[in-house]
């Protein structure tokens, strides 16, 4: 588990949302089928146009969306800026941390093959993690080219939009340079309401705020956490990359079973609460 105080490529690999059975494009573009919401990243106007795309081995999407691979023209129907994103699978090891980590410790981790870092930026009791800016800066100084942050929100505090704003503002004021912004959804009734609809509304407030800031949002959770909190039929997070936990000490997605609308993950946390290079951390694979 991620360390909490009682109070998720390039997302390192490929971002995975609910698979769009067609093309992700502005809903003002002509579409021979229906437009579906919740299947594509980007703003609310970017929706999934249901249509056959047999020539594209990846995802047809408007080129204003990030492609973690290469765009190829001529493989998708519709407008000229709707192209085939052929994603490039890569494998990395990384760490996530919830305490201050020094440059030398990050250098030690990097030398051991850990190539990305995810740093806690917000506490579950409803306040920014004041260690985050220095930890991020230390990771960058140790040659980490990819540093993400994760936010453990405080559902009982309310105001999810305000919590995201507080986290983002604190990082900005302290000149923290990060890429991905992961929402940590775990903890069951210790943190969340027993009413799944209350939890869904709170989560949607978080993601709406993340999208308003243009954050590269992802979700950290697992089936055992997501389903009791959000309900086993809720798919409101699946357009974002998934970072899931399964402590089997195996850097592989062999064990993954779909849930919450996610058909495949981006990152796996495969061991946790361990110490490497004098640093308490969890280890991840993507």
C-alpha cells in the first residue's frame, strides 16, 4: 500500500482509458455513428465517434491528443487531423515515495535501474505534502527525466475541486516540475463514505478539477479498493491511465483482470513498504 498518514508514461508507459470503438475527435466533426462520452482523454468536446477503423493498429484520434508512440496519417476515416496513434510499448522500473528523498539516494536508486519516480504531493488529511517540491527537485537533479506526483485526497474534508487546486497551487508556487498527476483511490471506509454515489460525486469533482488544470491525470487503485468505494459497475475513471497494486513481487501484468472499465493497466505496484538505498518506498513496473 502507499504510505499514508492517518489523516498512477509518456505516463511511464502507455496511458490506457476505456477503449474507444472508433475515433477520439471533437464532437463537431462528422460522425457516421454515435458520439460516446467517457472513452477519450482531453476536454469534454473530445468524444468517441463510433465507426470502423480496421486499418489502424492503434487508436484513431485527433492529433492534438498526446500519442505515446507515433502518429500515422491515412489509416483513419474522417478529418485529416484524425490519425492513427501507434503506441510504443516500453518497460520501466520505478519507485513511489511519501517521504523526503535526497539526491544521493535517488542517484543510488537510479543506478539500480529505477528510472521513474512518483512523489506524494497531498496528504489524506487534506493538506499539501511539504516534502514534495524538494523531493521532486532531488529526483530531477539525480537525472530522473520522469517524475510524477500522487494525491491522496481527503473525502471527508469535502470540496474535491479545492483540494486539487490547493495541491496544484502548492506545487506551482514552489516551482515543482512534474508530469503525471495520479489520484490515489484506496482506504475504504477509513477514508471514504459508505455511500458509493457520494464517493462517485467526490471522485468526479477531483477529475473535473484535474482536467480544468490540464493535468495528465491517472488513477491509482485496485479492484479490491475501487469496487467497495465506487461500486463494481462504475466506470468513471477508466478514460485515465491505471496504476494498480498487487504485491506478488512480479514485474509483469500477467495477473491483471479487468475492473472498473479498465481493460489493461499502465503501471503495476508489485511490492511495497520496503527499503532500498536507505529509502522507504514501493516498487513499480510499467
